[in-house]
């Protein structure tokens, strides 16, 4: 029963974010209101909002973010910074680079894995 409620709530949250995306151009305040309703639904059911949806609103003022319109996205020193133009605050998201994994595997001296421009080439040698 609890999982059914979470599935229904997740569907509703996704639907509200889709509506916020489609309505944003005409009425940004309504899009922000849809985000607030989606958050309330998720909190009431104790549901985690998916990562791709969670990054679509400001964590400080809960307004719906549209890159280039009411937010700026910058990439600096292995992190993504999202600036909200409404409340003038920012959120930092760390980036896990592929070269960190590459160097970790290279340090293990596995002869089958060779680095080639951040792509792993697996050799067919026995």
C-alpha cells in the first residue's frame, strides 16, 4: 500500500514539473507554485524527488529554474554552480571526472585497460 502511494506521488510530482516547464514562458509564478506543490506532495509521502527534477528548482527560494532565463550555470574547478537570479544564491554540484576513474584503474596496472583520451579501450589479448 505504501509503495502504491509513492508511485502515485512520483507520477504527480513528475506531472507537476512537466506542467511547470510548459507554463514557465507565460507565467513564471505559476511554474514556481507547481514546484512548491510538488515538494509538498513529496514531503507528505516521504518521497525522494529524482535528481534530474531536484536540480530544476532553487533550494533556497524554491523557484523553478530555466537556464539562461532566471538562472546561470557555470562550470568551474570540477563543480557545476547554478546561480538563481531570483534570490541571488547558488548551488554547487560536484563533478566526478572520468579521468579520476581512469587514473585509479591505471594505478592498478591492469594490462587490458589502456587510457586513450578519457575512453577505455579493452584489448583482446589473453
